[in-house]
C-alpha cells in the first residue's frame, strides 16, 4: 500500500484505485430514450450513447501500461458525463426508471468487500475516489530530489485532497445510503484521505523550504503544520469506522510521520531560540522532541519503513547533540531556568497548502452530451428561475425609470435647463407646444391660408357654372319641345318637358340654394382670416424660438458673481446628465445579462437543491443592483444641491419676471394655434363640401344631357311621322298600328286627321322601370328612376358638417 519514491528523502503514500465489474449503459439508456422521447431522438443521440459506453469500458480496462495523466483525464471526463446523465436518466429500481443497471465496486483497502447499487451515486463516489487516488499516484511518481519535482508533487497531492474533499461533500453521503456500501467512500474515510494528502503536500513544501535555506523559524512553522495534518489523519484512523479497516503498517506510517514532523518543528524552533539566546526554552523544546521520538520508536510495528526509522534516528541524534550543547552553555553562562514542557505554548504553524477547489474542474455545464434531453421537472425549474430573473429586471428597470422621471419632474419645476439656455440666447418652447407649432408650419401656416381660401372660391365658381350649364341644357330642350308643340298642335303627343324634368329642376334649385349658403360661409371664413391674421402671424416666425422673450443679465451687480453662479449650476446639470447616461447603460447591461443568462446546462448537471442553485446564480445581479442603488442615491443628493444652486440663480437673474413673460408668450401661441386650427378645419370642411357637391351636380348634368339627347332623337322621329301623316303618304311606322275600321269611317281623334284614315301617332313606347315610365331608348334611366337598391343615383342636396356649411 505504501510505495517509496526512489529519490525521495522520506517515503510517502499513494492511494490504490477501486476496482469494478462491467456494466452495460448503452442498451438501458437507449431504451429509456425511446420509451420517454422517441426513436428519432435515440438515433440522434447515438454518438453520445457510444461515447458513454466507450468511457465506461475504458474505466474497467485500466492497466499499468496507461499513463497516469491519461487515466486522470478519463476519470474527469467520465465524472462530468455522469453528472449530465444524472438529471436526465433516473437510475433506480423503480419500474418507470432505468432499473436494469447495477453498479458494483470493491473496497480499495479491503478487496473482499464490495457494494452493488442500482443508482448513480455509488458510481460517482467511486470515480471521485479513483480520481483522488490517481492524483496521489502522480504526486508519488514525481522526482522529489529537484525543486520542480517537489513543486509538482505538492500540486498533485493538493489535487488529490481536493478530489477527496469533493467526494466527502457531494457524493459520500448518497453513496453510503442502504445496506450495500463500502467504508472507503464514506465521509469519514474521504475526510481522512484529504488530511493525509494535505500532509504530504505540506511535506513537499517543507522539503523545498529546507532546500532553499529558509530561516529556522519559517521551517519550524511549515514543519509543524505538516505534523498537524498527519495528526488529524491519525485521529480519524483511530475512531469508527476506520479503526478496524486499515493495515497496521499503514496506520503506523502516518503516526510516525506525525511524530517526526513534530520533532522536526521542535528542532527548527530550538535553533531560532538558540539564536535569540533563549536557552531555557530551547532545552525544553529539544527535550519535548526527543521524548516524542523515543515514544514512537517503542511502539512501531514490524514492517515499518526503514527509511522513516532512519529519518527518526538521524533527527534524534541532532536533537541530542544540540541538547548537550545547550545544557553546557546554560550551566556555564546563562544559568536560566528550564520551563516544564507542559507549560510551553503550542508551536507556531503555517499552512502553505489547501485542498484544490474541484467545482470548476468537474463542472459539467459545458458538456454537450445528451443536451437535447430536457425533462419536464428541469423545464419547470428553469421557468421558476426565469421568473426570478424577470422580477429582478422588472424591479430594477422600474427604479431606473422612476429615477429618470424624478429628475425630469424636478428640472421642469425649476425650469431647467430652459432658463440656462434662455440666458445664452437659446430659448425653447415646451416640447408639446413646439410640436403643435411645427405641425402648423408643416401644414403651411397662416401664410398658406390665402391659397386655400382661393381654392374655396374656385370650387364654388366651378359648381355654380355646372348648375347654370345644366339649367341651360334643360331650358334648351324645353324651348325646342314648345316650338314643335305650337307648330303641330294636337299631333305633338309626347309629354311636355316640364312634367319630366320637375325632379331635376328641384335638385338644381336645391344645389343653387346650397351654393348661396356656402358663399355666406366662405365670407365668414374670409373675415375670420383677416380678423385674426395679426394673432396668428407669430406662427409664421421661423424658428419660433426667436419670438420668445429673452433672459438678460442684471443691469446692476453688487458682487459680479453671475458667471460663477451659472458655471456651478451648469456643472451640476452635466453631472446629472452623466448619471442619466449611466442609468441608460445599466439598463442595457441588465438586458444583456438576462439575454446571456442561460443556466440550463448548470441546471441539468446540478446534483443539489434547485433553490440553492437559483440563489447562487441570482447573485450575479447583485453588483449591478448595487450600482443602480448608488446611482439613485447620488442623483437624490445632486438634485438637492441643484435646487439650492437654482434658487441662487433665480434670485440673481430675476427669473420670476422672465417666467411670467414666457407664460404670456406661450398663451399667445396657444391661442394662435387654436384659431388657426379652427379656420383650417372650416376651410377643409368647405373643400370637402364643394368636392362632394361638384360630383353630385356633375351626375345631374350628365342625366340632363342624356335626357336632352334622347328627347332630341324622339323629336326628329316624331317630326318625320307627323309630316308623313300630313302629306298623306300613308307610310306606317314600325311602332304604329293600323286602326280598326269603325262605323261612320273617319279617323277620330284630333284635328286635321290626315288622309287615308290614319290616327295620330300614340305616345312613344313606354319602358316601365322600377318606379315609372321611361322615355327613350332602352337603357336610359329618366330623372324619376331609382337604383336596384331603391336609392337615388345622385345624392340629395348636400348638408355640410360643422358650423358653416349646412
């Protein structure tokens, strides 16, 4: 169990590895994936399953031909792989779990004992134990005859201590649950092995310290700490469950090392006492070391390393030599009292080693093995953490927004920085008022109203001309009809024009009335524009800020400190602006942190409580939360300072009168905007009215034109018919009938009854439409017709909205 290094000053111990039996992980894990996820998922994870299978086989097949560094890397990678599968594959006897896998491991110190468990905890504990063992073997293999060799040995023993400490804190308790367990992976054994590895690491440091020729006091402290580590290991070995588990020679080795380094510390400390001429305590320390060595030599068992015994004898000789020298000097020169050993204070100790932190080395969060498998409980846990992060982000974002709003409100109350800008000739409007002015100027401003008024006049003229033209069409048709009616008398049998155009005339009269009323509205707008142009003229000022009052310096100054007052206030405002920019940056940092905060890999490899992981991970936001708090506190103090500075500024530059002038100017601009909007709305209403009316009049004009054209065609046909009747040609038109013979002959009806006994032609063929007769060719709808929906094909007289066009 103990193997000496060929060039070492003192023999050290390496821990043997645990042995295992083969186990198939591939098939059970693949079946679990197929059953709980899908065959496709299992195919996608085939490489991961094969990799895990190969790693477990290499763990089983370890041979002396393999290098220790290769073995160490294999163990580290495998423990990370186990961590990734622990949260994805529940291995237990439960029927819904992976229940066909059994891990079996033998005790490293009593090979007859073995443990078999259907869970992953024993497997993880065994691999961690073997990792510590391999690190100890690497340390033992180092050439400790050189400075670099001793440094490497110390580092390897520190790593071994870290592995055993990690085993004790993270896996030993779980692996020891149940009846099937072994002592070597218990918390007690892991803790003892950690102390042993630290002792050997400190011993390697001590050897380097001696080689460098350090002072006796330093060497004494380092030696004493090595002895203390060995003593802690001995104490663990002397109680249950370890007191009956280890070979006696192994325990004796550690006990002798503890005694050897205690005596070494006494020897080195006595050298320092001798230099200080503290001979009495020197003699007592030497006696204490000699006594310890003598007691140890009496009790060591057979088989104890001769190298350690030689080291004890050599040190004992040095102590006896120094004791003889010190006693003679004390008897002859110093004559000091030698204190009792039990009255001496403990020897000082100083540790230069500590167990390596294995958390980062064994962190499996970056391992992509089985990364696509996320169980429901892990997804729910991740959602819980996301809510915690969202709560932090939301709370801090609200604080930042409140801080910015608080600064804005305070500055507005103090009229800052507007008053500073006004002093420099850069007066500004309130943002909302400035936006209203800009909208007015973009739409043309008061100067553009004349052009829009001209549009109104032009549209009214066009509408009036359309009405006149329509009336002329109807009048012309009626005149022509009247002429023929006078010429032909009763032979002119078609309806008179005024009976057919009554509806058209009514509509035209209505439109004329609309236009008259609209002209009155246009006049009102004209008068309003002229009457308020002086008020609205301020809106044409570009830039509008030039119309604002200016803030000037006081005419008389008693102490001429205006520049200092302004400079101090501006400096504070710059600081406030910097705090605002910092808040914007902090808010961006919060969003960026949230975007990058992916704890799923850590969640999937966590073996402890999710809540513990969440509490640890959420602390990453603590620093930025503290920065936000500091920013808001600094702003609060700065605003108080600005308030005081602004009071001094206001009294120096008579801000009260300036503010009153500004408010008066603001009200003038607001009044001008209101009046402009009112006039603009009325003009837009008029434009809309005239456009709509023009469309309606155009429709009526088109109907009148169609009516006139149809009547003209009828007129020509009837003229020809009447003339034929009068001339006695006897030609029967296609739409007239030969009247039946009547007693007494004669044509009846009408005067001048033309020759040949023909009747006067009846009225033109009537085509009945939806609501009355139609005169003219098929397809022409007379002025009384309606659409299929019963609606008139042209709008009624327009009734405009607002207060002008009604």
